[in-house]
C-alpha cells in the first residue's frame, strides 16, 4: 500500500484538528494542504518508524510550528485595522499557551494518548498532563454562553445538556426539528449552537443552522456519526465538529475552543 493510501483515511480528522486549532476552515485546511505538499515534495522525510496517522500529525505540527499564524503578505490574513476579526483572534490566542491548547485538542478531540501527544508537540511525556491542566484552567476563565442544542435523540440531548451546564453555560432550549430550532433561536438568541446533522422529521440540522445564520452570527459545532462527509475540504464546511459517539472531554474541548475564538477581544 502506498503512503498516500495509508494517509487518506486520516485526512478528514487532520482537517478537524487544523480547523479547531486555527478557528477557521480556511486556515485549518491551508495547513493541511501545506502538510501534504511537504510530504509529496520530500516523502523520505515522513516519519517511517511510527504509525502513519501519528506521522501525518507530526508533519502537520512541523508546518504549524514553522508558521504558527505568522502573517504572510498577500494571503489575505494581515490586519487592516484594530477591528479586524483575525487580528482580534490572534490577540486572544496570545493569552493562551499554544502548547497547552494543542495538548488538549490532541488528547480530548483527536484521541491521542499522552505519550503520542508528547511526541507530536515535542515535549516530555510527563509534561502533557500539566499542559492539559493549564488549558482546562484557562477554560474556566471563559465567558459563559447561552447554548441552543439541536438534537433529536433524547438521551444524547440530555447528555449534551448536562455537559453544557457542567461547564457553567446556560441552555436556551433543545430543538428536535429544523423549524423548532429556528423558532427557539429567534425567541432567545444563543451565543453558541450545538447541532446534530439528521433531525427527527428528516429535516437537516445544517439547514436549520443556515436559517439561523441568515438572521445573526453565532458559532456552531456540528455533531455527526459521519464526520468524513463534512471534512472533505472541497466546499464550505464546519469549523468545529464532534463525532458520534463522543466523549464528554471531546464536547468540552470543542465548546471551549469555539467560544475561545468567538469571544476574542483585543486586550487593552
């Protein structure tokens, strides 16, 4: 089996990680493309002594560490004034240790062991737990949000609601159909939406979110059992995505990261 064939199944999940790390589909996918270009240009530099998935993420981390939000003239990311959203996000990012954020996402969202995460971010394995604890402590300082849950499976909805409340956020409502979701959003405007893809009346959570976003901007986390369908990199796709079945730590990491970027403010 060729290296490309070995890496293909892992690309959707690398896109998920890249988007969560940057808070943007555009920038996350850009890092993934750069990673693949580096592998094609120098396949002999791909780590041959580890699992292909681990090697792929290691190559990504190398690209991330070599650029890490440096502004590149002409790429459309440079700030034009103090109100530029990306300049605001970068200012907020500077408040949180990059390694702690990476350690949390790699373990809680991507499912790597602490030992594998240590290899990926190039630290001693004994440091990973401390980095994750640092990230979780930063999460505790986040502004609380009002969350709309769009989920038609009662047990899953209850679990998500419990996680959201445990994090200190309020739940504005739980919708099971597209129309109900839009109605609840209009009645009580949320600061975050958690949306399943397939809803009770065969309507789409994606369509519900599109209807809501047509009225006002709000960060969205999609929940799906088929993440590969929304992580192709070929069209406008979610920045934040949780895979079913999920761990509580995964939901916590996704919520905190989505709010982290949405609530970014320039420090005085």
